[in-house]
């Protein structure tokens, strides 16, 4: 899934034209993104101890990607003539080089692993409901498009990629009898909000049909975040997931790799200022 979504976002960002630099960029980006992990938030591990240390490797790879992106931007700026068909071409006139590098990296990172994870969960949950798969495969089956959309929504409800999104407080916040001081980060737990029995009947069950009867209330479904700031790629991601699902289901007959449903690992990182971090882990087949 990662291969598919990475290729899609690369073409969205850079357009369809190919070049030796794009091939090099593809290789470096893949290695750079492959390095991401929870270890990166631990300050003690973010030390450049040479090219063999994890952070040292990361810093060097990042510099390489940065140089390739800047070269690509320079070339497109100098080329003039009709604009290409990538997001980069649209943004050239709007941003300076530094801003553009940041925007491109954000799109490349935010725009593919999230979608790949959601797609993988769609298949994993869907394949355990063979009758649903058949309805989706049925060419021209009435309501197939709506059902497909419902499958995507239900997957994002049960398996939100981001369990919470957080904000740093500019001013103190009164919350459930506590006053949270300014400067603290507060996270809204999307995972729990999407499993409230008050909002979703039989909340732990995979039942896409629930979305055919109407949309959930605000706050009861927020896999792309909520409020004044949310995911910029929500519509694009939903469209892409549906398209890949439909294409694969019509081309292949799939079955789950194991009889036992995949587990999800729930984790929370609790950071107390001055007292370090604690990671709480739990694995359950919800
Ligand atoms: C299933 C796939 C995806 C999921 C579940 C997802 C989820 C999210 C979430 C929860 C946020 C944080 C919102 C917040 O701050 O409260 C976010 C931000 C963002 N997403 Fe996505 N996303 C997905 C796909 C994409 C794609 C395909 C793109 C780009 C094409 C994208 C671009 C972004 C960007 C640029 C932001 C930052 C927005 C900002 O801070 O203003 N995302 N996404």
C-alpha cells in the first residue's frame, strides 16, 4: 500500500514528467521516510554521532533530500514557459525556496503513510466480510459507490491513523474541573470519541452500513481532525482510498492472510516536563 500511495503523492507533487533527479529523490525520500519512528521524539537520541548513528544518518539523508528539492525548484524556476502539472508548479509563484521545500516535504510525508495505513486496514476489515466484498465487486450494483464510501468512513472510525491531535495552549483552559496552564499541550482523543456508544450503535463492530443511514454528529467522527484546523488532504485521501479499493477488488480475489484478525497496538506517550517520558502500550483486537 505504501508503494502505491507514495507513487501517487510523488506524481501529485511533481507531475508526471520523469528525470534522473526525480529517480534520485524517490530513492532518498524512501530511505528518509523509512527512518521515522517514535525514537525520534526522544531528545537523547537526537544526537549526531557520525554517519553510522541513527540521528547522524537522518541528518545526512535530510540534507541530501533538501539539496535535491532545491535543485528541482531552481530548474523549474529557470525553465519558464508553460507550467508543469504538479503541485510544485502551482506553488512556485507563491513561495520562496525555503517555504516551498517545507510545503513539499509536508505533503510528501502527510500525504502517503496515512493513506497507506488506512488502505491496509480497509482491506483487513473488509476481507472478513466476504458478502460486502461481493457487493462492492458487483459492477454497476446499485449503491456500490455509497457503500464503498461507507467502508472507507467506517475503517477510519475504527482505525483512525491519528488517535489524537493536539494543540499547545496559548492561555489557561478550564477542562473537566481542572485548569490546564498555558504552554501545555492538550490532545483530543479521536479514537475514544469515535467509539462512544452514545453516538455509534455497537461501537466496536465493523458495520459500514451505519454510514448509509446518515452522517454521525460533529465530533463523533473526526479522523481528519476537527475545528478550525484539519487535514488539508481529507477529500483527496478519501477519493484515493476508494479508487485503489475499487481497482484492486475488481482485479483480484483476496483473502485474509490469517484467520485471526490483526491486532492494533494502542499507545500513549506521557511526557511530564522535567520528569521525562513514559510510553504505555497495549495490544488488542478491537
Ligand atoms: C487517510 C489519510 C489521512 C488521514 C487519516 C489524515 C489525517 C490528518 C490529521 C488528523 C491531521 C491533523 C489535523 C489537526 O491538526 O487537527 C492532518 C493534517 C494534515 N494533512 Fe492529513 N491525513 C490523511 C491524508 C492526507 C493527504 C493525502 C494529504 C496531502 C495530499 C494530507 C495533508 C495534510 C496536511 C498538509 C496537514 C496539515 C494541515 C495543517 O496543519 O494546517 N493528509 N491530516
